[in-house]
C-alpha cells in the first residue's frame, strides 16, 4: 500500500508512552464477543477495496460483526494506534508499518500468530511467507505479525523523459546483462539534469540509505543485526550518492513543494526515475497516461549485478487483548490468504502479494512491461533491521536528522554513519 514517508515526532512520543505502560495487566480491547474491529490507513481508493473485503468476509461469516476504523494519514494512524494500545482500546486486528512493528513486538502487545495458524481451517501457514520479510516481526523465535503486502523500492522510469535527454541505453536491457551500474545510472541522471529535467526522486526513509549501501556491496547490518556500516568503505559508497543529491541530480521526494511533487513531475515527463512501489502504476493510470511510456527496473549496483535492496511492508497483527481471539484470527487468516490478497491486489493494485502462489495477480497484468523485476526484488530483498526498528522513533530520526542533512550537503557520509552507530550503541544500553 502507499504510505506517507514523512515522519511525525508524535509517533515516537506515543510509542514511548506505550513502552512505559505495556507491562501493565488490565482490560481487553474495545471490542466484544462475536465482533472484529480492525483498522488501517489508506487512500480513498484503497479504503474502497478494504470495504469490498469486509463485505465478502461478512457474507462468509454471518455470525461475526465487522467494524472498520480507517485513518487516512500513516503518521496519524500510528500515533492513534499507540495511544489506543496504551489505554486498552485498540482494535482487534490492525495494520502496522515496518518502522513500527518491531517496537510493538518488544512491548508485548501483540498476539503470537501461532494462535491464528492453529485455528481449524486456517487458510495460511507461516511457510507461505518469506522469512526475510517477516523477521522484523519476530522475538525469541516467536512471530507476532505477517506482511499483508509488500513493495520493493523499484526504479520506475519514463522512457519519454529519457529520450528527451538524449539517452538511448535501456535500463532494463542493462540490468538483464548485469551492466546496470552506478556509473550508467549517474550518466543518465546527469543527462536528464542537463536537459532541464529532474534525474531521480527518492523517499527519505530507511530503505533508501540502506539500499544504497547494500547495492554498493556492503550492507548496513549483518545477518546478526549488527550495524557494520561505520567504515571508510561504506562512507565512500554513501558519499557518492550524497554528492548527487547535493548537486540536484537526485532529489528527496519528501522535500518537493506541492504542485511540483514527484507524482506531478513524473506524470508530466519532467522526471526520469521515481523510486517507489507498485502503487506507481495506479498513479500513472489515474493520470490517463500511456503506460507503455513507462517501465521499471531494479536498483543499479556497483558491480552491475543484482543485490538485495529494501522492501517496504505493512504488517497485519492481532491485539493480544482482543475480546474474541477466535473471531480476530478468522479475519487475520482470511485477509492474508491467497483469496484475500488476490482480491486486494488484482488489476492495478497498489502492492505485491506477500503470500506465495499468487504472483500471477501482478505478472499477468504485463504492466509495466518489466513487472517481473518487482517480484525478483521482493524475493531477494530485505525488510528494516529489527536492531533499528525496535528503537522508538530511530528510523524517523535517522531519516530526518542524519540523512536529510547529508543529502543537502550539510555533513559528510562518514559523520552520518558514525552518528547512526552512536545512536544504536546508546539505545542498546
């Protein structure tokens, strides 16, 4: 699903309050027996799809009452959710962003998914989902949520803009031949800038800076979750990209003014590359554009060969204090099932399925032409590190207080990575 990448400090404040009170025992959610209250964020178009699911689920489970509590803003949603969890009035089932899930897991407010998977007639099993994407929702070998859909940050590009800049090389062809290097990409962004166009736009959040490092061949975190990027090599890799941001070849999408935002630039052929999820297709279709003018490709890399890069995910979780856990689990299982995900993601859906076996809901569309690249990126990619995501507000702080100044040329990559290391060490004490 599409979400705001702009961060709100109220989330950190709310999660801090939750951390203080999560150990208290007490009453259950605001729900009742035979009822499922669930909540998420979303655009008006997305909410219509969710209502369709509600209707179908209700028809198959006439004994259950479904109450939907949507919140439009991603930031406001999590602030409200954390407040509700603190006051024991949270919904029975709810979405959680990948920058929030590890913190909720640590605060012991979620029901282990084994409760739902053990339900008679459960339509899902944990093996249907990729561990590299749900690992952030685990603690001590127990899983507390599963991704309901995912979006690898992919390089959507406008062939018309590239042509206007005199670019004849095809990013897809370069990627297929393991020649899609940083150098080739930067040649294109330089040509786009010279032609009076924007080169590429990126959202300022964990997946961008972590993908830059991983695509360079030196990931930010190792397999154990240790931050390993405070090195001269990683600093040099990140600095190359930071210099491109500072020069204007690359832009931070969050910082673009209303009316000249990344969507507006992309649909008017003024932006070469827009790095984001599958929801881009719906944006282009909604603007009435010929989708053949646009395509998608994986991240460029230092070597030209594919490397793991960030995959944004939203998770579905069950409230530990849900009044009717059987009802909540029925909803959880149905929503994440193959049928549930197909319903939500068919046509020009806004994401990729997180469950195995239904990739055709995306690939059969043939839109964009290289749509299979999205599936490959999902399967090879990674979610936010639990080391970072479990610290309230840390991902947001890294983005706004460390990476943004770096991309504006106000500090060095070496200083930025050293500060991340220091903050992680401080949070571990």
